[in-house]
């Protein structure tokens, strides 16, 4: 079994980690990593730390390794995650919002998400898109798909 990397903390680092744990005014992961570092420095095994904080031993190992390679800041803060790529470009979103602002097709009083999806594909704004993506784009823009009178009534209500 490979020897676990030793975590040695200075008194200043210990105070900083204890303050993070005590105040609880940080991200939950930062607090968890602070706990892991403190217990690692106290000589706890990976397995015991993992059991105590209900994480995997791999999490404990990665936290130790980040500390040894990059110091305290690297151990407490994970690197930026790339996330899922955007489904629509800014231009496509703009065209979609413009479509929502236009008159709905004949036979319809207002745009529905499904109608918008079909029309966006028909007008070649997008080659393919799910109704959920359309809904998320519209939610982001705070747009309304109709009934502007209701929106005006809400805005004119006095604050209570």
C-alpha cells in the first residue's frame, strides 16, 4: 500500500483553516477541504477522514495532493470547470427573442414553446433544438409570450 502524502501545516495555516471551519461563511466544499486538511495534518488516515465526513477516499487523496502541489489556496479552491457547451449562439438567441416578439402564426393567439421550436427550425435559426432549450433561453431574457395587459396590471399594483 503506497504511503499517504504527509500534510504539514504552519500555525498560521492551521488558524486560517480553523477560522474557515468555525465561521462557516464559505462554500461547503471549501469548509470540507479545510476539515480534510486539518485531520490530515493531525495524522488521520484517508479512510477515517472519508468516513468522518462521508466522502470517498479519492476526495481525501485529491485534496492532499492539491495541497502538496499547490499549497493551501489550491487545496481549498477547485479549478474552474468547463461545463456543458452552449447550445445556441448569442445571435441565435437574439433571433429567437425577436421571433417571440413577432406576431404568432395564423390560428394561434400566442406563441407556445412548441410553436417557437418548430418555427425556429423552419426559419433555419437553428438546425435542431429541444423545446427545453427554447424555454431556458426565454426564461433567461424575462420575456413574456403574450398577454401584455396582465404584465401591465402587475406593474401598476402598489407595493404593499
